[in-house]
C-alpha cells in the first residue's frame, strides 16, 4: 500500500498518476512524493470518485498554483560576481497562506522543491492550523562561505523574493542551509525594501525581533513527541532505548536533546561525510559547539572524545545506519534509507523509525519496515512540529504578543499528540490499523479536498 511501484485499481487515480508522470518525467523526487501519496489515497478516491473527477481535484492538487524562478547575482569576497538560481513553489493555498521553508543546497532544483512543496501541503493540513503548502530555496552552497558572502547572497535572494511573499500571502522559514543567521539577513532586507515591519512574513526569526520560543527546537522535539505517542499506542516507551540519528543539523540536534530527556541514549550522529559512534552516548554540548558555533565537521568530535569512533561514508548505506540501535531517526535529507539500509536496520533490531527529514526513506524501504512490524512515523506527520510552531510564531506576531516557553512547548506537544491520534484514527477507519503512512495521507487529504471543493474550480 505504500510502495510507489504498486498499481492502483481505481482508474481515475491511475490516470492522474500516469499523466503527472508523463508531464513531469524529468522530476524524479516530485514523482516519488506524488506517487507515494496518491497510491495511499485509493480508498478515499474510490468512495468519492465522481465528485473528485468532476472538479479535476487530483489534477489540480498535483499542479502547483505557481512556481517562481529567478536569478540571484551576488558578489563574493574576491569581488567576483556569482550567479545562482532562486525558486519559490507556491503549491496550494486552499487552507491558508503558502508556508514552507527555504533550502540553500547545491542539489536544489525544481523537482526537489516541488516534492517538498507537495509534502508540505499535507503536513500543514495535519497541524490543524491555517497554513497552505509551499517551499523555496536556491542551489547556492553555504559551505565554506564567509559571513559577508552569506549576507550578500541572502540580500540579493530577498530583493527578488519579496515581490511574491507577505504575511497573508506566503511565509517562508528555514530548511537545510537556512537557519537563524540567514533568516535574520533575509528579514532585514525585506524590511528595508518594503519599509514595513511585517514580522509575520518569515518564521524562525530571532527572539529579539518577533521569533517564537521553542521554534529552534520544534521539529526535533515534535518528532520525539510523535514517537512517544506512537510507542505508547503500541505498548512501548523511549526509556532506556538506543537511538541513531542521521544528520547533525537543527532537526537532528533537538531530536537528540528530547530523546535524552525521555531517557533514551543516542549512540550515533552524522553529517554528509560520515558518522561518529560514542558508546557512552553522544555528548550534545560538543555537537552543538561543532555544528552551531564552529560550523565544522562531525569528525571533529574525536578532538573532544578520542575514544569515539568516526566512520566515513562509502557505498550505498550511510555509515550511521550500520550502528545497532532500536530507534532510528533520519534527520538529514531525502532518500537516505534505501531497501538495503532498511534490511540492515531490521536485522539489527530496529523497533521504530521516525522521519525527522522529509522523505528520507525510499518507498520500498518504507514497505519493508511495515512488513517487518517496525513502527513507522512518516515525515509529513512526525516532523510537522517545526511548521506548527512557525504558525504559532505567526499567531504571536499577529497579536503583537509572545507566549512563554512552557506555553509554546505545551501547544507543540498537544499538536503532535493530536496529529498522531488523527493518523491513527484515519488508518483504522480505512482498514489500515497501525499504518501511519496511510493514516497521515488520508487525514490530511480529506481536509485539503474539502477546502478545495468549497472554493470552486480555481
Ligand atoms: P540543517 O541544514 O540544519 O542540517 C542538515 C543536516 O543534514 C546536516 O547534518 C547535513 O550535513 C546533513 N545533510 C544535508 N544534506 C545531506 C546529504 N545530501 N547527504 C547527507 N547528509 C546531508 O537542516 P535541518 O536540520 O533544518 O533539516 C534536515 C531535514 O529536516 C531536511 O530534510 C529538512 O527538509 C527537514 N525538516 C526541517 C525542518 C526545520 O524546521 N528545520 C522542518 C521539517 C523538516 P552537512 O553539514 O554535511 O551538509
């Protein structure tokens, strides 16, 4: 049911999938995400086929409302002009202003941003908050750039992007390569050009200028709140469990922090070069120092803990997934866990996987986990805590007021618990008890479909 290779029986659904594949053949990541979602919606589509077909609901759902692509010229420290490409995919605004992060990474292209924007529609619907789906970014590589270069790039990027966003239109946030520093530069340029203090136009802002407490921690913490609920519903808990986490960025660090709070032990973390294994539990203060302060490589962990082991990535299985653990938290990038990796993880005794990243697991690997009774928390539900807290940041900006740490954290916990319960309920209602992939897609889709239908053919 989760495998994109599976043919669906419903003719309308299959026709839409075929058409999108034909039209977007050059966008593999988008096709993967679209197929994963659409195939799981078959029971709902079957029930409402005529209604959806008459208003081309699925055709509209899979076509972004708008894609903006633009030139981003900037001066490097040698006075040389560099040129990158910027994008914003405004995928679906039926539920609220487009909302989704900006990714700065050399791999960024239209396919990746369409996959992320498509996923975001569903994720945002699951939060229960009024936000539509969008995503953006650039093929700019922040690695090795000076602070001034980052600032000049962000200013040039925003000079163009500001034409298309606004607190009631489209509200970007961070993603890979875009953290508090970049959001600060982007916000400054927006404010200068518009001569208007629209705090709600970007989220992930610093606390001094409209940011929300807990936003930095939200995606990682939210992932663990979801994991706690999923384990609880299956008679388990995190206390004493061993954990491995791919990545060592924003999501990974705060996932690890909450995992420790829940009594688990993080044995390994990684970056795109390789992973560290620390049998005593990875020391998060050191990881924060390396990644948040020095912006260095995870290998430097050995300078602090000589007894830890560093393994460089090679082959198709990232080194971190060779560490034996019960809870697996992919928090780096898409398609990080393939079938080969999934087999190793299952053989090593994994009991649960929680996707902190977007689409880190390939469809055949998801299928393998589910078949082998490994609890599986899909990203669009499990990592929704970041965007949910972004929406809470927007709410605070609108009220010109801020909630304290515990208030935001409790709201985040409540939202994640609710998302889990909705996924669980939708899965059960359609005969897929315990399959939270199907549950998440159906729960989100029903809401989006109703909003789109109510607003007519637009
Ligand atoms: P960061 O830029 O803070 O960290 C990304 C981490 O992933 C780094 O450790 C990075 O290593 C690693 N990584 C990135 N690309 C690759 C790659 N191609 N192969 C292996 N490792 C890689 O990003 P975030 O933590 O914000 O985002 C991580 C994931 O979580 C992404 O999938 C993002 O879409 C998703 N997400 C983020 C949210 C947020 O609030 N930030 C919300 C919901 C989802 P290196 O430094 O070597 O590049």
